[in-house]
């Protein structure tokens, strides 16, 4: 006899009457809100949106996948195996995996939302549906990228009085919490009702979104497990250099939000790229809305990466020269504020070579000019910026800069007790040579033995040589582009031709105790081939063209 299989119970109870109509209206509202979500989370369903039925809905979603396979259950319930599998699933497949059941969704969410990138728009932190989504996934975010490029809509023109036609000055004071008077009358956001009216009429919506500090604070308060903050503000060439834009006001709001949100795990900051004036608004002590406790949050930063637009000091224009010097002073002050806790520092000038940010105190242009009207007793007391010192710095990399060998030697000697590895990439020396720059290594090692272990790298271009073809001679590549280890005797010509040199320092941990226990080891990347001079193809080429005596 055949027994009929019992019909499974329905996943949700049927609702009729007024409840059915209200249920349908709620479903319509949720579907409309979830269709415009920002962060890629699972859209809400009517079953998961009603608070009174949340537990029953989740249990029924879990029952959608019911496995009777014991091996699969043992595989999925093993934490180490399951986490290893989820870590290797592509990001494109994780959303589909989360749609299977509630357990799959909760397990895959930390991997899907670990990296979150937001391009700032007027409704980024103000749209209710997006903020609800961030409320659900914010605790999974470990790396948050705030992307706001300089565009024509971020440009802020001068504020013009419509009655007089004169330009009005705007002094910005961030409103963290909009205060209200006893008569429930809100205070103007921008200082006065007249200025409020002018800014609303003349400035774009993205400016008003950038100055909405409470919205920034509410958004960053959801990123409780954030460890790495990335800020990207490209496209500086599209706007005037010496005028504030909406990007600058957004940086002020972002800095205040980071200082007030519970970001106790934050330890890495990347500014890739940042415009020179941006550091003024990110400075915890000199920026708008700063307090005495502002530097506490930024003191957590251990890894700092900066890619900044090049700052050139023009020799003629007094105004542009003064503004360029102000940008350099702001950079020096910003690095000084974060210097106590940094263990890894990367800095790169974007565009033309710039001055070394590590030794701006030794640049002649940064020193104050003694005026003739100054009293003689005051001339000796006028000083430039104080030197930078990174007491915990272990790894440093500087790219696309110009400096003196004395500055490099002083930096190595000053940080000899903490520095483990450093790299000067595409750095040009104005005065001195690299032997003088690395002279402190001899004092650290106690001898010149480190020179025997150093290697220098140069790029060899692709050469074309005649290669025999089918009855005719054709041009073909002699060898692929590679890195070749050059002898130390030819380093001077290599430096003058390339304009820079890469150097690495690392303290050997396995050295024998004694005088050379802390002997440094200068090293760079090794080439793909040990030597190309011994190849038969190279010998034939040199024998038939330039060097007939080579055998």
C-alpha cells in the first residue's frame, strides 16, 4: 500500500480583512524603500519588516533549506572549515549565497560587507532607506572608503548680496547639534537668517549635505568595528586651487564624526589622494570645530599612507608663494600631530617632485625671514618649524621627492633605535651623494661590511636585435624587460641618469652577538635572471656588433 505524504505546513499564516490590506500597504512601502538601497544588502520582505513577527519569519526562512545530509551538516557546523570556504567565495557570489536561508545570510554577511565604498552624494547619509541598511550591516565593515571627487558641482562661487552686488564673507561654524530656543525656534544653521537664505539660493545641494554634521556622526556611529579609513578626493585640476569647495566642508564633517563616533578599533588611515588644503580640514587641532579631545581618536592611528598633490613654491608670485608655504606648514603640523603613534608611514607626491615632508624644518623656504625693522634682540629668536620625530616608526617609504643627503643621514641617525626598514623611491638628491646619505649605517653596524651586501636595481629597456627569419632578417626582442643587479662601481652614472635610487634598511635578527649584532642589511628586489651577459644570444649579438673580442 502507498501512503500519501502529508502536506507540509504553510510558511506563513494567512491574513484576511483589514489586516490583509495593512499588510499589503506595508509590503508596498518596504519594497519601494528596498529598491533604492545603497550598500547592496538583502532587500526587506514583508515577513522580515514586521517587528511582531520577526522571530517567526526568521525561523520559517531557516526552514527553507532543510538538509538531511549528515556530512554537509558536519561540514557547515565546523567553524574553521566554514570560514575558510566563505573567505574564498567571490564577492559576486556572496549575495546569491545569502539568499538561500537566514543562516547562510548571517554567515556570509561579514565577508560581503567587510569593504564598503561610498561615493558622497547629497542623499548619501540622509536617505532613510540607506541609513536603515547601514544600521544592519555597519558592524561588519572593517575598511570604509569615503570617495568624493572634485567636480564642477562641488565648486562654490563667491556669495553675492543680491541688493548691493558685493561679495559677502562667510565664516563657517560647524553645528554638531542644532540648538533651539525656548520658543522651539531653531537657530540658523549658517549663523544668521540672511546667510541661510543666501547659501540655500546660491550654493548647490551637495554643500548642504557636506555641512550636515549630525548625519555624518550618525553614519559613522554604526561602523563600530572599523579598522581602516580611506579618504579619496581626486580631480583637483577641475577646480580652482585656492578656493574652498564642498569637498573641504565634507572633510570637516567627516573629521568631527570620526572623533565623536565609537571607533575604538581604528588604526589605519589612507589619504589616497588628498589635495594640499585637505589636511587643514582633517587636522584635529587646527581644523574647524576642533576641541581639546579631538586628537585622542587620531592618536590611535598606527599606519598612515598619504598621496598628496604636489606643492610647488613659486619664486615670483608673492601670494601663491605664501599659500604654498601654508600648505607645507599644514603638512608638517599634521604629521607632527600623528607622529607619536605611527609605526608605518608611506608618503608620495603626485605629479612633480616635492620637498621631503620628513625634514621640512631644514628647508630654507620654511625658515622665517628676518625683517629689517625687527629689533636686533629678536632676530635670533625667530625660528622655523620644529623637527619631526617618530619614536615608534619601524617602516617608512618616501616617493617622488627631492632632498639633500644630509637630510637623509639625519633622519636615519635620529630613528636608528626604532627604524627597521626604509625605502627612498625615485628620490633625487640636490646636494651630496648616496654614500653620504647612508653614512649613519656605518656607525650603526660598526664597520663597512653592510656595503658588501647591498644591491642596487635599475631598469633595462627592451632592445631589438636582428633575428634570422624565413630567408630574411627581421627585428625581434633581444630579451624582456628585467631588473639587473649592477656593480657598485657604476652606481654614480646610474643615479645621475635615473634621478633616484631605492634603498632598504633592515636589521638582521639572526646576526651573531657582538659589535655587529645590529648590522643593517641594505637590500632591494632581485632581478628575474641572475645574469644575462652569459647567454649565448647576448654573446652572438655583442660579438657581431660592438665587441668582437667577446667569446
